[in-house]
């Protein structure tokens, strides 16, 4: 539900940190606090958000110049500094808001003569006070001036040593060296230095405490008058829980908000509003003082060098002159609009010192803005603070406004009723094998038929006057529908079975020598639902949605989420109900034709779904591959013949080594060897020609395949 105009002003102030939160249209904001005593302004209104913060509004009366102290935990100071707004409705002024500063402890510790920032050891401390006079017990009393600290290696046992720290002192009897581990007591003789050490330790201790801090609000004015203070403070997220009572009539939904008062103050008759949404909320460290490191500028070494100054560019000077004239014109227009705003203000503001009529001139805006409803609301704030800002819509949020004032003691919690209406809900059984393989869950198709936005939370379901189970819902806008489950349905069983269809080749095409083969795959999931109860049941079967698969049967799912199909099945008692879910998917594989063997190519030629053009192209590929194969065989045969001759020549050479060179057999071997060499030369020429033919054939085949583009 959208926020009202009046509440939107509050939300704007809370989100943007502007003082419009105290505009005259705020609910509960106009009643003067009757319980304010002794200048205290108690909490009268709280707006709790689901983002971990709450807006607190305090109302009360003050008399004359008044300072009001409020106590807060240190961790809340940053939120106060970021969001606190004040309003004096009686014509008074807001003077200052003061609080105890929090300088970084390390910076404070460095201001002392003895630096404790780095958790120094005893030796480190003594080094810092070199030259100071001290008194020690080691074991007898000894007085002297610290000369320094040194470390020495001391043998202990065989081949072992330890490092010992010694304190060197100048005493009346001369220099003394004392092992530091033998010193029992050390006292600084300088009382001022001793006091500084104790003070530094006190600062360190104070930095570790979690004490509360006081924030002082200073109001300046005359007489008794109402004031308001508002601020954001960290708060536990408010929660919701629901009870859903099922019956033969419309189900009854009862909702409760759970709030915790973790503050140190009781809530007495507080007007409470609960808001659910996602406003941006963050913590910024405004409490800790921040320091900027400044560069160190050293004096110039050479006296002849001096800083220079440069005249302004003439074109830049002309632009500055024209800009000054434009600003003067704009100021005159603002003054004219402000005069109109003051006339409207005096008609609505209380007269008297410090009232809006006397301070309306501080507003900045046009006459049209002064006449709008929101601007009029914010003008009352401008009477007591210096600036106001116009904010835009904060977005969609929803609220629960508790009608009766709430009282909750500090550190206590409370449950507040927020919903008590009839809703629409139909019983169903929800089956998901990932939840339980056999039984579905009892559930409801729940419709938010109220006018309220239901915030997420648990739902306890009661059926037939008894507890039935627990469920959970997410944020549910009005008229929206959700499914909830709360128990296992033991009266219903679901038996799923899976099967798959053999793959089918559905299309083949060739693109630049690459076969694109598209195949279709099918799968089926069957469910048998058995209802052993006494009434018909609506069973909702959830089936995982895979975007790679297309639903074929049923044509459409009953419901579809981001990752689930839901199919509705009516199950009669004692009669099995069946559901078949069929899906298909196609996948395309790519193969380069030249990488396929003849058998694979023949498979596509014989397939019925392949076109005649593709078949003819593949047949031509087989033909050309066969021709190339013959050329390869021819070249291989020639190479084999050469190899045979080489082997024969090796045999002849071995025989010739055993024969006299003037023998007939030796001469015959020489003649045969010469004839073989002539034959080898002939074969080599033939091999060369065969290689060229084979290479040309392979290039022709590659070119043919690359140019294939058939479908």
C-alpha cells in the first residue's frame, strides 16, 4: 500500500535527514505533551524500519532558555549526528547541540611525554625516559639516572645462550648495570613525569570504556512552548509471525508484529508505526575527530628564488564579470519570490518574537513552492533551524500503524496485533522429488485478500481446531498469491518413472566443408498418483525447468516459476491418477568432411532426412577421396620398389667384400649394381611425378570440400 502524503513527509525526513519530519501534517505530531516534567521531553512516537534503524520523536514543553540532556550509548552518537532534527514550535530558537568529543586515542596518547600507543615493553618505556632519575629495587634499593638499555647474550648450559636486557644507570658511585629481570620496583623520581604517565594510562583506560554519552540540546526563547526532537537510532529489525486458522468457512489470518525495546528508557504510551521496505541506511563516523595530514613546506635554500604571482587571463576575467552580473539578476528574482513567500507566511504563522512571520525570510524558493502544501509544512521548521531541503519520493514501502498507544519497558519485547482478517486459501498437495521421493506436502494456495502488505515471516497453520504445521512466506503484496506447505501428506503417494527416446537425425547441411548435423532427443517423466484419503485432492507436481528442453506434453504447465514447472493433477480416492511430461531438445554437431571416413560419410548419404544435393556432394567427396587414394597407392608402390633395390644392393655389397676384385662373380655384381642404380634413378623420377600428382589431388579435394555449401 502506498504511503499517505502526511506519512510520506515523515519518510522523506527519515531517509534524507531533513527537518520536514516535524511538518504540521504529521500524525501524532500536533498533540502537546502533557507528561513533560522538569524540562524533559519523553519519546512519544517511534517509526521502526526493517532496515535496522528506528526514528524516535520526542515531544515536550520547555520554559525560557533551556538545556536538555539526553543520554545515549557511544555507538549511537554517529546516527544522532547524522540525523537529529529539532523544532521549537513556540517561536524560540535552536541554539546548539553539544556533546563530549572523542579525539582518536592514539592522537591523545602521543601528546604525553611517554608514548603508550604501541603497547611498549618495560625496556621501551625506560628508553623513552633516558636521562631521567629513577629509584629501583634490585634487590636492594638503588637510585640513579638512566643511561640506556642494552641486550647481552648470556651462556646457559652446553652450547646454549639467552638474551638478557640490562639497565645501565649512573649512580653516585659511578655506572651500574642491572639485569632488568631482577628489578622488582621502578619509581620515577620526577613527579611531573610520573603524573603524565598516570594520566596517559587514564586516557587509555577511558578509551576502552563503553560509557554512555550526554547530548545537550539548547533551546533559546521566552515563555513556555512546545518543542520536538527527532533522530535515527540503531534498532533491532521488527519481525512478523502469523497464525492461519483453516475451517469450512474462509480461513482466518492473524498477524503479530514483534518489537524489542533495547533502549535504556521505557516507552510510555508511544504512538508506534512499523514500516517494511528497503531504505538505504548506513553508519558514518562523524563522532571521531578527523585530521588531515598537511604537507611540510621547508624554507627555500636560495634567497634568489621567490614565489611568483600571475595575472588572470583576460578572457577568464570577462567570463567572471558576466557571471557576476547573472548572479545579481538571480538574487533579485529570489528576493521578489521571497517577498511573496513572506506574505503567505504571515497569514498562517503565529505572531510574536521568533515566530515564523519574523523569520520566514530565511526560506529559499519560488512563490509557487511557497504555496504548495509540502512547502507550507516545512516552513514551520525553517523558523527554528537554518535550512530546509525539498525531497523526492522515497519509493514503495508499506506500514502498519498501531492504533493504540504502546507501552513497553526498557529491555523488554512486545507482540502487537497487525492483521486479523479472513483470507482466501485452497488446500493442495505439493510433490517435489527433491523434497521427498514418495509423499507430497500438505499445502495451501494462499491469496492475500486483505488490503495490507504482509511482511515475510512464519505462519503457524491450524486445521480442524488443532495444530497442523508451520510454513513461511516472503513479502506478499495485496491480491498476490503464493503457495505454502506446512506438513507431509501421508495419505498420498507419487511414483515417478523416467524414460528416453532414441536420438533422431532431423537435418543435415554442409557449410564451407563442415557438416552441421541436427539431432533430436526426447525424454518422458511419468507420475502415478495414489490417493488413500477420503476426499479428492489437488496435487501440484513440481518438475525442474531446463531451458535446453522444450515442453511437448502437456502443451502448457499449470504454473511456471523461474526454475520449476508445476502440473496440477486431480487424484480421486482409490483411483490412480497419471501424468506424463514429455520434452524434446535438439542439438547440432559439427564435423569437417575431410576428417570423416567413408563409412561415416556413407551414413549421412543413406539417411532419409538428408537432401539429394547434400548426398550428391558427399558422393563426390567419396569419389575424389578414392581417386586420391589411388594416387597415394601408386606413389607408395614406387617407393616400395626403391626400397627393395636398396635392400638388394646391401646384400650385394656384403658379398663383394668377400670376393677378389678380379673374379667373374665380382665383375658380375658390379654390372648388376650399375643396372640397379639406373633403375633407382628412373623410379625416383616416377616418385617425384607421383608426389606432385598426389599433392595436386589433395589440393583439389580440399578446395572442393571447402566450397561445399549445401542444404
